[in-house]
C-alpha cells in the first residue's frame, strides 16, 4: 500500500470529537439516558474520548461500553479462512434497556460492521434508540445505514483505504491517512 496523504492530525481529530460531543448532547437534549458503546477496536478509545468531552461540557459521566461484533459478521468464514475467530470480550456494565445507545466507530464504509453491532446490541437489551457516531465516513455503503454524527466525510474510491491510528491502540500520534491499494 502506498500512502497518498495524511487527512487529519491529532488536533483535527480532537476538534472533530469535540464537535461530535456537542452534537450528541444537542440532539439528545443533554446526556441523560445516553450510553456510548465503542465498536472494537478503535471505536473504544474514541468512545472514551467522547465520554471525557461530554463530562467537560455537561459535568456528567455518561456510561460507556465496548462491543465485539466478531460473531455477528456476515463474512466470518471468509474473514478467518477456516480458523477459529479471534473473540474479544464485550463489556457494557450499564443496563441499555430504554436508553439511547450511541454506537461509536472509527470509519464507516459499507455499513456491515454497524449492522453487526446493532444485532449485538439488540441481543444484549432493547434500547429506546440506537444512534451512530463515526470519526470518518468514506462512503460506498452496501446497506441503508448512515451516521448521525460524523467527524469528517472523506469521499474515496474503491482502490483507496482510510487508516486511523490512535495513540491508545497504535502507540503513535493520532492520524487519519489515505492509502492506495
């Protein structure tokens, strides 16, 4: 893969997440009955950052959780090439029944990850509403899914890949870059 460009640096990511936090609070008239659920892997640190920003804005701690969607994927046999899937634990410590769940992920592409995440959430409980927040929306949807909160829309071709690097996961400075396959 050949790197084409860095699209967002650490400060641009921080500004985007600040805006998303404000939009979440505005749409939901505050943080009551909200639960932020990060889709593993990079959705988890993004949800924690959103939780911290909401705490700064509203002086309240919104519950968070993390979600492993591995067993809900529609390409599980293809993705693992006959091997057992690498399962990660799901942790949602709060009751999501009747709550507004905001799924959080790094990149929205085909919509299949979000569909799997919604199935996983519905197996845990029955939220009043499921919303979606993503750092990057790159287009090319295969399912009728759209994000409620988007840090940056980045139109891409099918030959391009968006890579998000976060300090908590990758041990490097936060960046969003575009690569050519």
